[in-house]
């Protein structure tokens, strides 16, 4: 609770007391005040300090859980306000009493600011429990960076605190900025109880942003010249990084936290290291930061060489960034290096340098001088070398066999989820309160095993639990009872499914396919096709008409919550009714979302995830251009419009990039593979089949292998995951579809795969 990365809302809290009434509350405060007034401790951001006692705080909040769930059954904590109405119990990093609540305590501890008026804070760049990092302006109108530290946070056993480390950073910046490229320390002051370091603002981009902007590995079309130019720039950048580290080492210090966000590159390609908070000398080894994505454990034996190791992982990340995966499985470092150098004709000297930098025997790692010499030699080689793609002549049959081989070990991995805690199984912590849904819950795992003919007695117990407990789930398709009912019906539990299905819901402010009305409407069509019962058809028509009348309630973009997802429902209601208005409105809604597809500089056609911005572009299924593609292909199939076919090709051809950020179904490679397989089916173009298999092979590169048990990470690659949306079950579901040439898209698509029974 005193660490920098602990929740800001909970940081510093130790004991919570719940008084029975206001009188007892006031009495307890006074008793505790006289016992604790001389103690020191961190300020609790969410609470108000009582008088001048540094360890006694209070806030208005719930004593026992009063919970409301949203459309995805995510928790909202409630309390009663002064009008006896339920309102959200906002658990914020600042004191925030309920609206209308009178203060019981008239005394307010002073927190008047004592700082000079030399700085105007413009915006917060990031926060931690230790404090914020801010962009500010000094008295001369120049931009500066201000870092904050609160007492008794980031507390080390020897009594050193985050405030001490901030003062140390001020001293280090003051010294090293005279010798190398680190920001200048401009000021250090105390403001109330907090401490602030003011340093020079470096106008540029982080190494991570440089990678995302410049790397050719994300480009649709291979460009050898661009690769040469990029790698020469990377060599220049790392020569400068090594120069800075060499200077820091010469004075007995290490940098200690080399990462892409701590390297700044100016417009003229001058490099700075901007954060010396973790910089220590050999006598401060007990202050070494914990191991992160780009560091190893720092000891007295590998003290200076630990920075050399970080250079190696940082250099590798500039070729392809998968560093979080290495914390799950260190052997993936070797796999990634071998993959890169078997795909591209990179200089072998670059490969040898990376291996030497991360050598397990730190004594074998090169010196900073040798690193710079090696990078200079690689630059010269790149000036003469033409980088090319190494053609992969593996036959399609062999590729398919490779993917087929993964099925059993992936199933073994999925079976291991019972050994893990809930938070380690599913892709979101909120799912513990919605344990049974298709996307992130128990049903998705059971359904995948059903499709693979691998249902065990334990799985049958899970299915029975879903049937009995699903009444507590929300109504949506991907998130709740509509999807649960649909999949249970597919698995042979039709009677139970019809009892669970919330078919009578025909109005809501949530119109989406994912968790709202369109999804419920689509499930009504499924059950109409399945049973022929006309009330399902009537309900779906009511929903379609309601959505069309109230489409302004939909402000999102894409398949998940936007009009593209709604248009899929309208296409299916058109196929059931032959009413042209549904086809017309479906096309109108789909084309509306397609206006938000942009040409990315990589050459890809990506969908904006926000209607008022193109800053966040996605190629993925649930919120990106792959989701649009799955719907568009079906509109082509129904209408035969050549323009739709051409647009499908244009989108699909820009999604063939192998090196995406994760293997997952909703936001990763598996979802794109599934969309390309749809193109193979609906456009009748065989090349998309092989491309979908290629992407499945790439998914398997992420597998953490333990003998005959393979497990896949979630989309952020920071833990192993088993659900449909982000984990192994979703990838395996698409492997089953593509390898076995199944026409049905298992993600709630109808595709006329079942004949309607007419009563």
C-alpha cells in the first residue's frame, strides 16, 4: 500500500473503522486524534485529514456493498444521498463527498500552498500513488516538466522514501546534464507537504512512439529501402543511448530503468534519457527497481552489466516489440530473434550483437565502447546491404498440419484453467461478477470444448451451473443471457436456452450488437430460424423498428457498439422478412461507420475507435476494420454489389500484416484471421484461406509452452488467459473453424446455416 504503483485511491490506507452513527463517528475521531496526532504517514488522497493528524482520515462511503450492474454486468457501487436516492459511490483520488451531503466536521486541516507562483500547470501527463508528472510553464513562458513526490510513499526498508529519491534525481540531473544528454534540473521545492522537481522540457517523441511511427514491420507492403533507413536511424539512436550510459557508468552510477518511454528523440534525432529516478550507485543496491520488461534483477555482481542487458532488450523491441511476453516466458526472446532473422535479411552482426547484450553470463556482455563500435560497423554494412524478405516456401498443407498440431496442447492448456484463480483465467477483473457469459466467461470455454468434441464431466457441470446461474447475467448477446441462450441451444440445450433467453426485451437506450438491443434482436432471429416460433420474429421486428427510430442513441463506431454491428442485425431481419427498408437502413448504417476508416501511414485501412477523432485506429474484429469487413462481406453476398466486393478486398488486403500486438480473437491476430476466412467464403477467393492460416501460425508464436500444454497471453501480453475474447479459447475456436473448413462463423453470425421451420 506504500509502493509507487499501488492504487492511488487505496494508497496509505491501513485500518478502516465503520462507526454506527454520527455521534460515535465524532467521538471516535477525537479519541483517535489524541492517540495518533504525533504519528506521521502518507496523505490518503481519497479522504479528508482530521485536524492536523497526519494518519487520521475520513470519507463518506458505503459500509456494505450496494451494487448496480451495467449492460455488461460491471459493478457500480452505490450509496444513498441526502435525498435518500441511490448515487454512485465515487472512489476517486481526491476527497469527493456525495452531492448535497453537509459536512459533519467543521474543522478542516490546512493545505494552503506555499510554493512560489513561478509555474502554471498546463496538464497532467501521468499519475502514480507517489504523485503526478505535469507539463507546466515557467515565469518566462517556457515549457517545463514538474515531477511530484508525496512523503511515505515508495518507502524502502532503510527509511528512504520517494521524496528522497526525487531529491536524488534533482542532484543527478544537476550533475549529469553538464556532461551528457539528460534534462537540466531547474528547481526543487516543497509545496505544502509535497515535493516537486522542475526539469527541462525535451521537445520530441519517446522511443516507443518513434518505433510506432517509423518501423516498417507494421507496413502492408515490404520496403527494403525503408528498412535500411530505419535500422540506420536505430543504430544512431542506440549509439547515443550508449554514450549517455557510458557517461553515467563512468561516475559510478547505473541508469537502472531503460525503457522506450524513458528515451526521448528530438526532431533533429538528438537522444536524451529523461528519468533518473532509478539511477543508483553500487552502495544503493537495496534501492534497485524491481524487474520490468526491459530490466533484469540488479545485484552487485551484474551492476553495470544490467544496463547492458536493457540495451539488448530495448534494441530488440525496436525490431519487434513483444517485451511483455518475455516476462511470461523468457525463452520467447530466442524465438523472436530467430523469427526475425529467418524472415528478413538483416545483418548477422545485428543478431550477434543482440545475443551478446543479453548473454546470461553478464561477464560476456560487451562494454559500452564495444557496443558503439559494433553499431557503427552495422551502420556501414546497412549502407551497402539491401534488406529483403526471405521467402517462405512452406506448403499450405504443412502450414495446416502445424496449426492442427497445436490443437491438443492448446486444449491441455485450457483444461488447466481450473487450477488458477478467476482473475488469472479471464481477460477482465470485472468478469468475476459476470462469470458465465460467452465472451469473457465460463460458457465461452465450455463452448469451445464442445466444438472440439472434448466436453468432459467437469465441463458438463460448468454448463449446468451456467444454466442455473445465468438469471443473474445481463441481457446482451456477447455479455449475457442472449448469447448464453444461443450457444446453449447450439450445444443441445434448447429448452433451457429458451427459458434463459430475454426475448421480450424490445426497448433500451443501448442499441448495440454487443450488449444491447441489436444483439437481442439477432438472437430472436436465431431462435425463430431454430424453432419457427413466430413471436421471435415479431420481437425482432419490434426491435429493428425501435432501433431505426432511435438510432441517434448510438454514438459509437464499429462492430461492438456502433452502427456496423447494428447493420448486421438489420441484414438478418431483411433476410427473414424481405422488407426492403431493413436492407436500406442496414446499408446506410454500415456505410456511416465506413466513413471512419482511414488510410494509416503503414498502408493499412483502419477504423477509428472514436467518432470525433482519428487518433486511435484499429484493425481488429471487435472495434476495428476487421469487424467492418465481416459485415461488409455478408452485404456483398446478399446484394451482389461489386462495390462492396471491391471494398472488402481493399480492407482485407491491408490486414495481411503478421506482426500484430497479440494473438487474441477480439483484438488480435485470430480475429483478423477469422475475417479473412469470411472473405474466402463470401468472395470465393482462395488466397484469403492461406492468409488466414498464416495468421493462425503467427498466433501460435505467442504460446507459452510447458511440455504438451500450451497457453496464450491476453491482448496486453501480461498474463496467460483462457477466455474467448482474449485468451486460448477464442484462438482455438477460430483454429477449429478454419482448419476444418466450417462455414459457420461462431461469433453469433447466422449466415443461413440452418433452415427455418415454418409452422
